[in-house]
């Protein structure tokens, strides 16, 4: 069984979209893949409650209880490794991860970022895109490398900026596309359909890696 471990910090809507895809598409029997655990660094993350409702093993690890990032990550890695994950999924996990952590899971560590990378790494992507006068924004699923919001791009969604859009409206429109491209990217990974070649990701069936 290929275990998928998902890290969250908040609403967990991307995590929930992945869980739903796994359930409705029967990933267990189709690809021998399951969501093995959901881990949050916030006790009150709505996503944690959802995971519990779905009977998915869920864990809270408080980063504030540790003297250093290294100590937090060492414990986090220990917890993650009890599930021997084939894939570790960052879904709105709002902690910057150190090099040791990233290197441990490199090649089996995915993130979603709400911008068309390499534009707008970091926070407040929608506000910055509006300020820059962007006509097109989106989200990116990518393999994680030590550099923040960087790494081989699995899939991107593109949405237009509409007249009158504010940060909230834009963020909601992009988030809806995240719920499509993240489950699909995760599914491709567990199906063994992604190849990383010279820093670029190829879907072996030639499926489109763009959602417009
Ligand atoms: C998403 O916009 C994701 O791209 C970003 O944080 C947000 C998380 O939303 N990294 P949710 O917790 O999945 O609802």
C-alpha cells in the first residue's frame, strides 16, 4: 500500500479535495494508495476535524512547543516516518521547511502554491498579483526543493482576473481550481505517471498539465 501523508495548517480544503478524490475514485483498489495520516501544526485547524470525521489518523504537532525549527522538524519527520509515506503532501502547511527535511522527502514531496510560479513565491500572492495588474493568475503544484516555492512544476491552473476582483474573490476563484489540480497531481504521482527530467515534469501519458 502506498501511504500518503498530508500536512496542513488551516482549513484543509485541498486536503479534503484529495481525500474525496481518493474515496470516489477508489484509489485503494485502483492504485493501492491511501491517505494514511493528516498532520497539522495548528490545534484548531478545521482540516483536522474533517480528517477525524473521515476516520483518517490525525495528529497535531505544535511547532511552538519546540526550541528550534530543527527540533520541531526532527519530531515531525519521526511521526511522518511511522507511516512510511510513498508521498508527502503539503496542503496549506504554513511552515517553511529546512533543507534536511526537504532532502529526506525529495522526489516524494509535493506542494501547492496559489500563484503561477515562478511569479509570486511567498505570501499574499493574490494581493501582489492585483497590485501588479496581472490579467491572469493561478496555482501551481510542484515538487518541493530546498528553495521556497520552487521546484519542478507538475501542473498549473490559470484563471482570469475580472473587473472588480478583490483579494478574496480572486483567492476563492483560484482555490476552486486548486481542488482540481492537486488531487489529479497526487493521483498521477501514486499511479507512477510523473517523470522528472532535467528539472521538468512530464506526465507519461501526455495528459495536459494545465487547467484553463
Ligand atoms: C491554498 O490557497 C494553498 O494554495 C495555500 O494555502 C491555501 C490553503 O488552503 N498554500 P486550504 O487549507 O487547503 O483550504
